[in-house]
């Protein structure tokens, strides 16, 4: 095991165990095992290979909201045994966790964040077993709280960040982040802040032309939490300064918006958008809200693989999303169209525009049986490569709760991709049957 992998494993263990010392900790876990059959395990356009896999694993959630320790950690680890020894077995780990320790209450905090996931090596290739790698992003450091006067409070942050990819060595980096914030509580529901952030990014391997860089962000942020409306909006300016002369400096307005309207007790609308500089490491750091118990993928045998383009390059991202959810005692329906455009600062190879549509449905057939369906359609174009991919997938699943601890699940999934690049398309069908034990 490499040193970065050992570091990630140690941090994951610390995140999982630290809150257990508190009396307010809530820890839940699921052990599962299942068989999966794919008729095209390598996701190729010709000569597909069928493969049966044995998939044991476990996932967990841990929440603590104590006076001294606050934590929210979710994780999944699964072992994929490709029966018949045609492919090498794999262990896949996903983790998203935050632990905050109030060293001096209302004065000094120490925060540790860790995000582990499985991502593709070559984003343009299919999600075959050989095109997967483990990634990890670790962040830790202190936060100092202080009074300013005139209704303002101050907050100073220092963070050390480490990014690691199992195969894409150019992604590995060390980062430092310093931030200064002035906050004013306008009323019990509204908070206004002025923020200055500085990042220094150094890559460990410069063989692929990786350019170290500094990032500066200056922005104001407004957060409002009302009975039926949540608003989180930021507006400001950002600059990227690269360490290599041929890369230069780039500037752009910065804007972020997240709005959720709880129209009724059953339905909610959401709007989200952003214009900002980012890179793959920051894209892998997806915060979770208190009480979250589900990771994207990696649940009771589902695939852990994400969709981040794991490179060292900085990009300007423009995203917009609308979502709607409707819930009754027996039904949960969600729909979320999304648009994104990424423009890379270094090489334009991965410049891309994507339009996505996602919808999900859970229906309680009985108090112990749930029928679920999920549909996703994506159109993605790469401008400089003259490449256009159209991908579609759906999953139909039946889950039966046998008793308070035991359940079983069976699902059928189908996905396919068409492309104007010869050999880039594929068709695949999968069937999964498994059992699980939940504490």
C-alpha cells in the first residue's frame, strides 16, 4: 500500500471512529452481498464479454452533533470478485466525511474533511474494470473565531489539502488555503458575509506539463433560511495565476446560487447555478449535509465509479440546474435537468458542454416492498475533438424488507452510448440479486 493510500485509509478510520466517543453519536451500517451479471463488462462496441461478479461489502453513516465534536461521515467499501479469473478483483471505497472539534468553544475549531471515490482513468473511454482508479482528497486545519465590532464577527481559516489518484500521477498535489471572513447576522434567518480566499497549489509530478498555480477569490455571500425558502447566493471576483510563464493569469467574475422553495409539505423546487474556477480535486470535494445517509453509487452492490475527469488542469465551469421533488406517504418522485460547460485553462482537449436529464421514482407497493426506477440521459460534446456522445441509462429495482434487519434486492439496469467516434459506443444489460443486513 502506497503512502498516500495509507494516509487516506488512516484519515477515513479517524473520521469513522472519532465521533464514537461522544454520547450523541448515531452510527448505522449495512452489510451486503450479491451476484451481478453483465453481458458487456468492458463496455465495448464489438465482441462483448459476459461476466458474473460476487460483490460483498458494507456501507455506514455516522452523525454526531455534540458540544465539542460535530461529525457527519458516510462511506461504502465493496469487494468485486470477477468470477472465472478473467479480470482482476477490485476493492472500491467511497467516503465523504467532516469532523469538527471545538478545541476552544466559540474561539478555535479543528476541522478534518476527507473525500474518497473511484473515478475513471480515461474519461473518454468506457467505465470498464481496467479504466477505474481510487482517488482521495484530504483537508485539515484550524478555524479561529474572533469579534470585530459593529455587529460583525471574524473568522480566519488555514487548510492543508492533499489530492491523490492511484493511476493518474499528474493529479497528485499539495495545497495550502487561507481565508478571512467577516460575518454579520442580519436577523435570526439571514447571514451576510464578506470573504477573501487564497490557495497555493503545488503538483508532485511536472512531467506532463502540470502548472502550479495560485487562486484568489473575493466575494460576498448571503444566506437566508426561511420557513419555506432557502437562499445561498455569492457574488464576487476570482483570479488564477500560473507558475509557468506560458500560462499567464486569468480572471473571471464569480457567482454561485442555490435556491430551494418548499412549495407545499409534499413538493419542493430547486435552482442552482455557478460560474467559477475549479479543478478535479475541488470537484471531488462534495460537502454533505447533516443526516445524509446515502452516497451516489456504492449502495448495496451498485457501482462506485464517478464521472470526474481526473486531471491537474484548472477549468472555468458554468453550471445550471433545476430540480423538483414530490413526496407522499407511498411515493417519492424527483426530476432534475442540468446544463454544464467546462473550459480548461491549459489544454482545450477536455473542453466540453453537457446537457443532462435525470428522474427517479420510489413507490411503496406495501409496507415492506419498494419498487424503484431511475432514468438518466446525457448529451456531451467535446468542441476541439469534434466528438459528440449520447448516453442513456435506466434502472428498475425491487426491494423487500424481510424483518427489521434483513432485506433483499433485485434490479435490472440497461445503459447504452452512441457516438460519432467509431468504436466509442456500447450497449450493456446488468442483473443484480443480493441480500443485506442493516443495524
